[in-house]
C-alpha cells in the first residue's frame, strides 16, 4: 500500500475510534477531516462529494481499461510508447481516486465489472482500426472526461470553494492532463480515423451514459 493510501486508512480508523461519526450521515451535510492530505472539510455537501468521487473513480478505471485494450493491440507499434505514457498518467489518476474512496468511505459503482469489459473492448476495438482509430477514441473519451471535470469544478465552486480547495486542485490537475491526452490524439491523426465524426459522436454518447449510471449506481 502506498504511503498516502496507508495514511488514508489510518485516518478512517481515527474517525471510527473517536470524534463525531461524520461518515454515518450519508446524504446530508457533515463535518469531516481528510487526514491523508491535511484537508479539512467542515459542513461539506457529503452527497455531492460522494457522487463526484464515485463517478471519477469509475471514469479513471474505465480509461485505464481503454488504454489497456489499446496497448494489447498497438503496444508493439510505433505509437505504443505514446499510448503507454498516457496510460501511466491514468494509472496515477486511478491511484489517487482509490485513496479518496478509502478516506471518504465512498463505495465504487456496482457497474465496475461492466466497465472493465466494455472499457477494454472499446480500447482494443478502436485500436484494430489502426493508430488513427485508437487516437480518435482517445480524443472522444478525454474530451468527455474533461467536460465532466469542468462541470464538477463549477459545482464545487458554487458551494464554498475554500472548503473543497484540495479536491478542486486534484480535479483541475487531472482535467488538464486529460486535455493533454486529447491534444496528443489530434496530433497523432485521430481525425484520419474511418468515419471520425460518427465514431466520436457514438463514443461520447456512451461516455455520457456511463457517467450518468456511475454517479447513481
């Protein structure tokens, strides 16, 4: 277990051992200290934070499975290192949301096994169209994720942003990296993929459905 993960786990034990049982008040405003990063959240909108962490964890998990599928097909080609670099960043994103889920006791979406299969199939399937197909998938998915992160940033800013400073910092950083992946996809001929506009539209429609379901289930 990473140092941050171990620290987050200890923070949970402290919450269980003493102090107000903030985490039992799911669905309403509570007070909780995020000890793994030193962030203090007083009277946070717990339902919103729970929803944000769960869907972002699902999204980063799905992105990891997409890149795994792409690497299974294109890992030994010239574009393999490019995909691997983006995948490594997605692994860091997923690791962070794993830690946040432990610290805030957020349950994962029940659809994780489904996203496991669908994500890999999407990555491998578009990679079978060649480099341009894989990059078209990257552009579509990363654009959708960045848009979703922007919506979350607006939601938290409309609350009391000083309470969510560190969570906002995480989301903004990951949003910027997703946009970098989007631009890398364009730089590597995404728009040359067969039926690029149709492919992008279909993938982004799927992303919207995945976000909607993962937030709620």
